[in-house]
C-alpha cells in the first residue's frame, strides 16, 4: 500500500467524520424543542423571557446558523464537543470520565467473543454432520439473542440462583464477567458464522490435504493451517465489531447498572441533552471509522489477496 | 466478465442441483419456525381468541404469582396475567417490527436505485451520504432521533427504520449495479429495448429478489431493536403490553419473579430465531432457482 493510498483513505475518513458532524448539527437545528428551555430546567420549568434571552446569548443560539455551524466545527477540531445542557460540564470531560469503564467492557467482550468463536469453530466445524449442525445451530441461537434479555438470564442464573458472581460489580474483575459475556456471546455467534464457512473451505484446500498426507494430526491441521485462513475474514470485521460493541454497551450498561458512556447517553436522550447525545455519538463514530481504517490498512499488509481484491 | 458468469452458472447448476432438492425436503426447523410465526401473527390479529383475560386488568390479590394452571406464565406486580400480556404484546411488537422494516426498505430502494441507476454524480452524492450515515452505529442513530422527537411508538418505528435503512440502501445499490452490468441487461440493450422498459422488466425484479430475504431477516432485527428501545424506557410507554417494555417493568423483580423476564424474552427470541431460519431457507430456495 503506497503512502498516497494511505493518504487518500485518511482523507476519506476525515470527510466521513465531517459529514457525520454536519448531519448531527442539522438534526440539532431541527429539534422541535427550545434548547434554552432545556438548559433552564426542561419542559416543566417556567423561566422568564429575560432568562431565556440571557441563555440564548450565553450559548450563542441567537447567532446566524452558519456562524453556529463554524463555531461547532471549530470546537470539534480543538476537541471541544460543547457543554452539557443538564450537567453544565464539558462533553469531552464527561466522555473522558466514562470512557475507561466502557472501554474495559468492550475490549473484554471483543477478546471473549473471539475465544468463544474460535473454540466453537475448532470443535464443531468440518466435523460429522450432527456436530456441525449443533455448532451452527448454537451460533444462530447466540446471534439471535437480544443483549438485554441475555444479560437478565445470565444475572438470574449466575448471580441470583447459583451465587457465583456478584449482581452489581464493585469495579473488581468478578463484576465484569457477566456484562462482558452478555456482549460477547451474540458477537461470538456472528463471528462464528463467518469463521465456520471459511474454515470448512480451508479444510478442503490442497494445503490442508497435503498437510494431512504428510502425517499431521487432525488437530494440527485445524490449528496450524485452517484456523489462520478462517479467522482472517472475521478479523477484517473487527472495526465493525468494535463499533457495534460500543453501541450495544448502551443496553448492557443499563441492564447491569454499570457506569459508562451508554448510561450517560441514555440519560442524555431522556433529558434531550443534545450536546451529550451528539458528542458521544460522534465519539463512537470516530472510533468506528478509525478502527475500520486501521483494520483495512493492516490487513492489506497481512493478506496480499485483499490488496488485489480491493483495487 | 460474461464468460466468468456463464462458467459460474454452469458449475453452480452442477453443484447446486442436489442441494436445492434437499432444501425442499422436510425440515423440522423450518416448519417449527413457520408454525411459531403463524401463532404470533394470530396473537396479533385476534388476541381475544387466545385468552379471556384483559392485558390491563389488575388484581392485587393475585400479584407476583408463579406460573400455574390458572396463570400459565404467572402474574406481575399488579396481578396482571403475563400470558395475556404476551399475547396482546404481539400486535405492537409485530407492527413496529414490520413497519420499521417496510419504511427502511422503501427508503433503501429509493436511495439504492437512485445511486445504482443515476449518473456518476448522483451515485457519488448518494454513496457519500450513505457512508456518513453508516459511520453512525444504527442504535445510536435511532437514539439521536428519539432525543430529537421524544419517545413514543411513531418515533420508535421511525428511529428503527432510520437506524437500519442505510445498510439496506448500500446493498440495494450493489445489487442494482450488478444487475445493470449483467449479460441479460446488455442483451436487452442490444435488442433495442428502451431504458425504462429494461429497468421495469429486468433491473427492478432481479435487484429486488435478494431483498425478500433481507426483508424477512430485517423484521427480526427490527423487533429486537424496537424492544431494546422500549427496554431502555425510550419506546412504548409502560402500561401498554409490549415485550420490551414488559421486560423493563419486570427488571425490579428479577431476583424473585423470573417468569416476568422469561416469557416476554422467549417471545422475542422465538420471533428472531424463526425469522432467521425462514430467511435462510428462502435464501437457499431463491439461489437454487437462480442456478
């Protein structure tokens, strides 16, 4: 991949993020409710016209839309995502405070999902009909499970009935197990479906057959040869997976009453705290787009076939 | 290009013929899914035929009862019958799921066809727009619209539709471009058919066929999303029987009354699974017919 191509990709990413920022700005402008009212305590409060006017001047709502847009873009470039209407705290600061918890959760879930997907694939793909059907049925089931319900079922079974794990985590590793598993299992089902097809076709490839002809054990062929090929298409989905984990973390954090970006987002949606809603969304979009870019660049290096396929 | 397609078709016919046959043979999972979905549709259309209770009738003496012969799925904190509420919940869950998917598909077809058939400029503009929307994860996009319009059923349908439309539109665009460059469209052009006739007779039906599968599976996805939003307290409001909202209401009693969470959840999982199994089956049938 030449430097020029990398630059072109980078420009594409910046363009997409600029578009996303513009789109969210337009949505904010189309809000049917008055942001000044929200800032002064929401629909229930009765601020005086003077108070409303003062807030409009303070937040710049009285300025021309184009000027507001340029100030908004300028703020984003400086890492300033605006100030929360409700918490009266910079959005970037709120994200910074909550990011650690959500990042721990999503990273653990991503690793967990891969472990589960690889184990299920190694054990069941390209085996007898019954075993393969069992594995693929399990993956379909996992992929269809809604996170909020899976979370509750895991809570009931492992926390309330078996008492193996705490109901509400105290920040320790035990409290992370159930939320991470809730995020990981449906993703594992999805990744497994992708990996399984690839794995089966890799096991039919000449290199697998010749490895077996050389006297390599079945497990050796699976582990050393087929798995590498099977994992690749799934790994190229890692950027997508990370983005989807960040957004489903919203639900999981609500189920387990875990602090994090998702909780902040749901509270902000309920109270129409648009700077926080938009800020968190743009932040997640940035992670998503950048992760996709890195995955594309990295895999072009690892697998030359992807390079020729893409161009 | 044309040679490759022809070769592909030949090998596909040779390989796929026996597969397609076994696809039509008896498959318990497919039948089970169809029966379950028919049941849910019947719940949605004539809920009174399945239960004599009302989903809103409270009975303080019968609060938090475990499943029994009288209360098949148990009762909730206000003594409402969970079975009755699950049956009545089918209507709003299905309406939201089907409505959101239909709305998303209509938008996707408009955008996808505009991009696929329009000139370079239109395609460029629509594609860039779709890329931007796709950069925002669907659930977050839905949340933005709920924040903007306030929670409610209509908002929920719209939000779920907007959250999934861009992904569909991208697939429709790809499909239209593939069909436009196929051998039979080139042949029709060479025969002198008009552009509009080719679009109506060839491009539209052939580009739409894979969408049947997409739409089927999309309904399952929409039901899950919509119930997730209700679960977060951002969709259907609590007293109404809706599966996601029921799960949210039952959360406070999860340590004692597991049935409040089990049955509405099973209904959602059952729908998603059934729709996925049927969608896959349809896909195989359609691919078999193409070969």
